[in-house]
């Protein structure tokens, strides 16, 4: 994979590339042509994997935030008004409740996340925006 395809500021990808280059160099002694092709292919796979994992993290974080916001909204709507102390306790409660909900509905959240990632993969500019700005 040419260096031009990578974001020069992406330290994780660069670090993984250096480790991969070192491992491949140790494994292959005499096949320099195959080494270059294998290195490029493996770097491309690793770079895409890192981007997908980051995208999955962003999507899952947004879903968790939406769950938290919904719970918070429902509690405030039920109570009518809250003060600062109640808001602090409610924030802790909502955080714990969203963690419990994410564990209870993990399979569904993963399914929705994969659908969103597939959608974002079709639109490169939107995917890039999500990865760089969110």
C-alpha cells in the first residue's frame, strides 16, 4: 500500500505498519518481490481494519449516547423538573442504565452498528467526515 493512501497523522496505522514491516522482514529472507507485494497487501488490510474498528467505536458511542439521552429525557419528562443534585444522580443512573442496556441488547446493537457501517462504507465522504469529525 503506498504511503499516499494513508493519513500521515494516523499514528496507529503507522505504528502497525512498522511492526508489520519488521515481522514480514524477519519471516521472509530471500523472496524480496513477494515481500513487497505481501507487505502492501497486509498494510492495506490492516489500514482498512483500523478504520473499520474506529468507525464501529464511533457508531456504538453514538448509539449509547442516544440510549442515554432517551432515558434522561423520559425521567425528566416524568418528574417535570429537576435540580442540580438530582441531575447529577440522574446522570450516574443514566450512565449505568445505558451500560446495562448495551449489554442486554448487545446483539441488536452490533447488528445496527454493522448496518450503519455498511451504509457509511458506500459513501466515502460521509465516512471520512464521521471518522475525522466525530
